[in-house]
């Protein structure tokens, strides 16, 4: 059977090997039809406000949406997200007889639970929180024997989300249960270092718990051992003056957020590092900046210096942009800020992918602009996030049903399907607080 790991790997390898004509490249994304900037209109009367809320769809509906003031637009996005959430719950939980096939956050039921928790935060609807807890409980049973340990694809995600949902619900017994289960997770000896299946993804679950349940929930004495192993592995494959840290996943030196350097550096920057370790993180990110493609995009792997194709969170500029935003905050270094903004330009011009999801779709790419907006306060980035969200709100349904946009192999999932779009729409309600799921804390 081809597992999800292998599917990702095969897909990536296929993309990297194929000869990429300009035609093939242009087939990956829609040319961005949206103006560089449209100022929001400010309705001066109640009637104008009402018209803004009820603006009809038509030939210029996208432009109308882009000019809409934030308040009615966010209401519209929220309404679409909540409708979508109902469909997703029905498709992934109700219609399956509440059976868990895939338990993971990435393509499985935990993604539905994560969306419900987000919905609860936006609407305070306690039914969403209760359903979230119920779904996590089923994921718990389904993942007991899983050897995968990360937040996105493994058991740590189930236990961490279960604990946080229990905390919100005031359910101390479940909280203790999930924390005890989390402590029992054993990291296999041959565990890789990357985010989706490796140590980086386990550490992210620890960070998530500490953020939502209080520092020290997972003690740093415990995470330090894991950090030490990552640094040791990275130095063994890195070169001190060139690129201090390097890692392999299935024999490939990946750069992206899902399997490579961008994702591992992103997690390390949130851990307690010794000064020389922090310097190695800085040096590794500088190596990546200095060896990116002339277009400003980032290679998928260390040997992939020619195929400037993928503009995804998993591989390419979007994931790296989020990591660089973090680096700009951690190091206060202008080179990281500039590189983050340049990666953002790549996403604006080539990031309107013919896919909907978080991992390699428009929904995930929109988060680059939200992150840059939070870092810089520049409303250009808020507009761009809004533009990608409005493009989806306006056209995703028809594009997917018409076959012009891929709705994901798991079409209702968080990372590949419309679950990610619903999550983005909910984050657009309060864009200064948005967080890329399972990547930004
Ligand atoms: Zn992807």
C-alpha cells in the first residue's frame, strides 16, 4: 500500500524530475488577476453598509469583494466558513458513521477537530468545542498503536489537541488523561528530524502544549534532549562555514517547511538554544537566502537548484517566508525581513495555485501575507491576504467543480482540502491574530 508519506514523496520526486517548460509552470497557478492594491471603501450610511454586506455576485464580484470594508467582508467570510464547517463535519464524521480511517491533522479527522476548535474560538459556540472533544476521543482510540509521533501526522497531535480542548472545556479528568498519554509517547531511534514525521514535528506539539497550558507543561529538560539530537544530526551533515546544519529525509536534503530546513529551523527558533546553536540556525538560514533561485523562490532540496517551480508551504517560498518572519523577530536582522518580503512577492505573483489547501494551495499561501502584515503592520499585506481569500470565496467552488482547481485527494481535509480554506476564512475575521495551522504558534 502506498502510504501518505510515500504519496508525498512520489509526488515531489515526480515534480523534481520532470522537465519543466514555461507551459508546465504556468499550469500550476492562475495568473494573478487582482490589482496591486484596492483601498477599502468606507460606507458612510447604514444603507451603504447593508449594500456592502449583500453585494451580489456577478462579473465583477471579485473586485466588489476586494473593495468591501473589513467588517462586512469578515462577516461574509465567517458565514462561508461556518457553512463549510458543517459540510466538513458531515462528510468526515457524520456520513462515515463516526469511524476513523485517517486520524491525522494533515488529511484526517484531527483536522476536522482542529477546525472545530478554531470555530469555537471565533464564535464561542460550545457545541463546536464539545464536538471537537468527541472527535479527538475517537482519534485517540484510533492512534493508540501508531508509531508516528508528530503534531501534524502523529499521536502527539491527538494528545496535545485533546489536552487543550479539555482545558477549554474545564474537563480536568480528560486533561490529565491526554497529558499522561503525551508523556508515554516514545520517540523511535530512527526518527527523522523534519516536521511532518520527525523530531521537529514532535517538538512543535510540545510548544503547542506549553503555549496553551502554560510554560513547563512539557519541561525544557525533556525537550532539550530532542533539540540536542537535532543539532547533532544537523551538524553531522552540515558544513561549518557554508551551511552549518543540514538534514536528510528519505535520502534527500530537503529545504521546505514540511520535510526540510525551513520547517526544522522554524521549530528550533522557538526552543531554548545555546548561543552557538542559535548561530548555526542563523547561518543555515543565510545559506538558504544566498542560494535561492534568482526569482526569489526557494529550491525544494539542496540538489534542486534548477527547477524553480514549487511555490508551496511544503516546498518553496511560502513556507520559507513564514520561517523568515520568525527569524526577523528572533534575530532582529534586516536581511531576514527583506528576504521574507521578497519571498512574499513570489507568492503574490506565482502563489495563486490551482489547489485549494493549506499545504500546497492558495489557502496556505494566503498566510504568508497575514504573517508579513503582523510583522510589518503594512496594509498592503493585509490586502494581499484578503485578495487570496476573496479569490477563493468568489471562485473556489466553481473552479473545483469545473475541474480547473484541484480540491485535494482528501477533499474535506485541513491540509489538502477545503478544511484549510474554512480555517483561513475564520482567521480572516481577526487577521492580526491569525496563525498558520501547526506552524505558527
Ligand atoms: Zn504540500
